[in-house]
C-alpha cells in the first residue's frame, strides 16, 4: 500500500520550468528488480548521466537509501528525459550495485567514458566506495567546477568558511548560490 501511494504521488509530481514550452520530466520510482533492469537499459542510451544519492547520515558508515539518475546527451536527443529514483533499500544494494561486469548502475558510475554530473559528491562517493566498493569514475562535480571557474576568472573564494579556519581552503557554495551566479532560475 505504501508503495502504491508513493507511485501515485510521484506520478502527480511536476517540475516547473521557467523556459516556456519545456515539458516536465517524468519521475519514475524504481523499486523492483524488473524496473531496475528497464532503468539500466534506458540509461545505457546516454553519454552523460546526472547522479545523486541520498540516505541517513550519508557517508562511509551512514546508510545510502536512494540513488537518483537522469540521462542526457543521448543519440535520441529527447528534450525531456526521465528521472529515475532508485530505492536501494527496497531492491537491495547487491542487486542495484552488483559486483559483476554486466550492465548495471555500478557500470555507469565506474565507466570513465560516461560523464557523471553531480553536485557535491563527497558523501555519495564515500558511501558508494566504502559500503559497495563502487569506484566513482568520470565524475564532474559541478560545485568543484564552479570553484575552478571562479579561481580561473581571478575571483577570490569567499572568506567565510564554516568548516576550516585560516588554512586557505576555499569555501564551496550551495547549488542555489551556484545557479544564481550563472543567472539560472532557482524556482
């Protein structure tokens, strides 16, 4: 019953775009092995994948519960690609990230030829490696990329740093701040 309600809620969820004429992506809850197989097949058509992981105290010891994927840059050039919300906890990590050579979510994350776009993947990468031995390759962390662009443009990093004091480590900004920096709508 819980899964039926969640499927219904996800099917009614809409993501609005500030660009007129654009459609909202379909959001698919992946909570069975057969749905996972379809997801892997669908994602294999893409050259680049957006990836995020969520969990309880996500880290090498915290639990990774959900992995989110969206492909882009496919040969089909579909304007609106689906978002797959993979319920790792329900399906089981040994099925979601199997230690085999066959196509799987692990194979996408470990393929250096596939760009895995992410934002602040420190916790994601830590959990994937220490819990499931997934070695994240081809990652393009947009938070780090933004910092590199700022430094390349001669900007000094913000002085406020909640995590380090006086050690010269640049402060990393939130996704919302990065989007605002590039004048992208955050609503």
